[in-house]
């Protein structure tokens, strides 16, 4: 049996590994490495790949998955909010670009049919490349990110009418009647797909999640995404648009974060194939034969698209800076233009030589896009300073993407069982914000109805922790029963945020060492806490006084947790000043009414003499005093941050109590 496709994939991925690593050494974007891989492996260079059609089909999957994830990240509410961009911004950009290119080509002596067709090709930008770059750089929620997305959605919608008009320009086809009929069918399918997905998808996912099978969940994601894409493709719409609609439907459900975490690895693998397949189309000899012609076409495309897209955004009263950035980012030829160019060849609108010239220019504009993203901001700032005042009056904003739980300096609770709920109750009582992560869909659904900030998903996935905004959190508390999953979550959290404070609940003392090796700060073993509760109940049964029981508990906890902290420090990943604080800890205490410290001054030395701790910070109301003056007088409800050894902190605590 001959595995031709498998052999091709192994060759391509192997060559891509070498190429991309080499390009990254020179700090060049991965996309350029993938394009070069395709050129080298394609039929016009080394000819390593014989059947490029199979690779192109696999590459289509990458585009579908990209738009699917964009739809999940987005939402229908967000789409309605930027409808002016989709309809007016996209309409202006496509219409004016077609007109400008057509006039230029007519002036160069081409027929009006060919000129309009060239306008079709140039008007489309690359959704795959631009969205991938914006997502990787975290700029999807920026004003220029939203502007680009709105215009790209309109361009994808335009693929159908442009495909239908191409035969008409070539002297074939059913004319305007055929266009109207197919457009009506397309609109009907979009509406049916949206409402079916909106009502059917939550029910399907609810049934699947109840089975608690990761494999079934992933299969359902693939079925929904590709099924909707296939349905829209049946009436001539692009696969990518159908996938975007499916993503929008899932974005409104509580399962959206977990779907993102599961689908991203597939998306990234297939997207690399897409960029490689684009490079395969290019004949390097065609570029070498007419380098000046390719250069002039590239300059014309970039200038026309930048000016038209920027002007469209300015007409919609966007500020000049995001308008100019958006225009520059849209200044490349899109992947759907290649589909159109094949149709143009078929109907005599594009010769083979013209096709290769167009292809060379298109791939060049795609390769330039990462550099446009890098230099767009300083370039737009430079241009904005030189614009007349009348053009600087933009007032429209796109807003930011919907964020269910905007917060920072919060606690992430992994696992919302008894421990997680008790912690959440205490945090709420003290005004500390939190986000919970849970894999039980019944718990997620019930808690969301109560207004709890909770996400459905596996916390060992980086996408889930990103949605919980780990980059802004202060503490991650892992309170799940699965020891293996606990270690995975702890390792991922430490990798994503090296300075996050990790607190883990575990069942047995024996599990503490591996957790400390992963960089966990505090481990609370249930086995030890259970033993404390057992002996306290035994002593109560023997009528031992409560104060003596409390003393025993404090003594056992102090000695045992001191031993645990010694293990923790042995595996500590802390650097800098932490190395000089070995053996000491920080403690926070509140001055209570009737305490020994109430009414005394810091210079009296009572706290230092009796306990040995040092005062670092005192907080009174909203006022925070670091390194307070000796004349500071302690008052009720002052919060004092002190530094000392574990036994010193125990003595200090008594001075703050009534």
C-alpha cells in the first residue's frame, strides 16, 4: 500500500521545521517560513510534492478551523455592534477598490471586462493570514482589529456574487437572474444555519458533556464546525463563512472556552499547511523573468488597498490612527482570490503569464503582512501628525470584545466542589474577586444562574487559564481530587505565570513533594487536616478543656507545617530577595479592640520586644504606610504586615488579639 499523502505531509512538515527554525533565528515571522517551504517543495522548484491538490484540500481545513475559532472568540452581539463596519466599511472598501483597479487597468490598455476582473482579485484580503497574525499578537480586540474583521467578513460574503459575476464578464453564465437566485439561496442557508446552530448546538453539547467523554466532545466540535461549513458551501458560500457562523453559535454557550482549548492544536497544524500550499502555487522563474513588473504590481496593490481601506474607515468617522493601521493591514491579496483567478483563466479573463504575475505579486503581499503589522503603528503615528486637523476628528469606536468577567488581582479557583465553594463564600465576604473553573456542566449551569463567575473547562489547557485571566490574577487555588490533573494544572499555571502564587489541596502527605517540585507555593494535605480533626474530637470526648485542645492543634500545625515549608523551600523557584529571607515569613494581623497593642506607639517596642517580628507596612482604611514612623500609634482595625519566623508570628498574633 502506498501512503502518498502521508509521505507528502511528512516531507512538508519536516522541511517546514527546518525552514521556520532558520527564519526564527533571523527574527522573521513563521508565515514567511511556511510560504518559502511551499515554494521550495512545490512543483516549480524541487518538485518534492507531486499531487499539490491533496495538500490544498488539507489546507482548506486550516482556514475552516481558523474562522471557526474566530467565531467562538467573537459573539453575535459583537457582530451586531460592528454591523456598520461589515456593511458600510466593507462595502466601500470592496466597491471603491474594484473601481480604482479597473480604471488603472483600462488606462493600461486592458478591456473593461478584464479590468473589472482584476478589481475583483485585488479587492479581497487574506482572512487566514491577517486573523492569525492579529490573534497571535493579541490585537483582535483593538480598534484596528475590529475594523479589519468587519471588512473581512464583508469580503467573504462577496465571494459568492464575485464568483457568479466572473462567467458573466467572460461572456458566459446565466446573467443577473442566476446571481439573484443563488444569492437568495445563500441568504436562506445562512439564516437556517444560524438559527439551527443557535438552538440545536447548546442541546447537542449538553447531551455530549453528560457522557463525560473528551473524545466525544472533540468529535462534536468537529461535526458542528465542518457540518455548518459544508452546508453553506453547498450553495456557493465559502467554507470559512459557514465555519464562522458555527463558531458564533458556540460562542454564546458555556462550553465555548473548552471548545477553544480543544480545537486550537488542530487549527495551528492545518493553518501551517495552508501557508505551505499557497507557496506551492508560485513559480519562482516567473518572478525572476519579470521582477520589475512584479514589484510594480505589488506597489500598486499595497497603495490602492491601503488608501481605499483607510479612506473607508475615515468616512465612517474612525480616528485616523486605527483607520491607517487597518488600511495597511488589509493591503494584501486574499486566498479566495486564487479561487477566483482559476475561474478567470477558465473564462479567458486571465492568461497563464498574467496568472503567474498575479500569483507572484499576491504571495509577496502576503509575505509582507507580518512586517506591515510590526510597523503599522509607528507609520500611522507619523502620518497622523501630518494630516490636516479636519481629518483628526474621528469619534466612532468599535468597543472591545465581550468579556464575561473583566477583573484583575483576583483568585482563580480550580474545582468548585465543597472546598471551592467555601473559599468562594469567604472571598465574597471579604470583597475579593474570583473566577472558578469547573468540568461538571451541572455545577457550571447551576452556579451561573446564581451569578457565580465560573467557566466550564479543563484548567490544564492554557486557553482555559487565559480566559480566566491568569496574567492578571494573584493566586491560583487548585481544589480538585485528581492528583494527576492537579499536577498538570499546577505545571501549566507556573509555566504561564512564573510569579503566580499557587495553593493546592491534595489528599495525602506523600503527594506534597512532587507538587513542591513543580513550584507550588503552599500545599494543604487532607490527610494531615483529617488527623487534626480526629484528635481534637477524641480530646473533646475526654472533656479536655477547649483552650488546651486549641493549644495542641496550634502546636501540631506549627510544627508540621514548618516541616512542610522546609520541603517547599528546598524546591523553591524564587529568585532575588527571596534568597535572603530563608526561614522567615510574612504575616498580616488586625488590631482588635482591647488588644495589648491598642493605643501603643511603634517606638515603644512592645511588638518587637515580645515577639521579635519587624513591622513592614501598616494599612489604616485606604491609607497605606510602608516603613511607618516610630511615633505611629496603633488603633483598632489597623492592618499590620510583619516579618518574622514562624514561632515569632505565633507570639505576635496574641498581641493583636483581644
